[in-house]
C-alpha cells in the first residue's frame, strides 16, 4: 500500500485540491468579468498567446474582439481536471482550458464544446 502511494506521488497522478480550486477560481473570475461586460479585465486573464491570436484574428484590440465573440454564459464550475500546469474547467454553459503561469492560472481557450472522437472546438484559443 505504501509503495503504491509513493509510485502515485512520484508519477504525479491526480491533482491536489488546491491546484484544482485555484484553476476553478481563475475560470470563474474570467466568466464573471464576461458576464458583467468587463472585457478588458477578462483580457488580462487570457494567456499571452491566446490574447495575441484573438487580436490578430479579429484585427482589433482584445477587449473589443472578446466582446464580439459572444461567448456562452458559463455559470459555476461543475468539475475541474488539473494535470501539472494544465487544467480543464467544465461549467454549465462552457468549458475553459487553462495553463498555470508564474503566479496565476490563465485561460488558453474558451467557448469550447466537445465533439465526438475529436478535440474540443473552441471559439477563443491561442495558436
């Protein structure tokens, strides 16, 4: 039993609750900013490559481009899967993918919907 626990700990299986909670809080903060129309604040929560890709695709500043995406109302987090520095936060109306950067979780993809036998389709994502 002890050997099994050591192997699992060394393999990094599962995510500590603190990491999952932090990813859920970051996802909720992003969705709350969108819900109140504070797209500028939501842009600060995007990963740098996601923000750059959004601005490049829409040929406008992040806040205006993000507002134009009309992302779904997400609601509260329903489940969080965190592995290493990556997390998926499933909400009632949206799925977000996040990465952990120095000191903060950032949204790398939003407006994501599952597709059978294929990767998620995301409206906002980095390159």
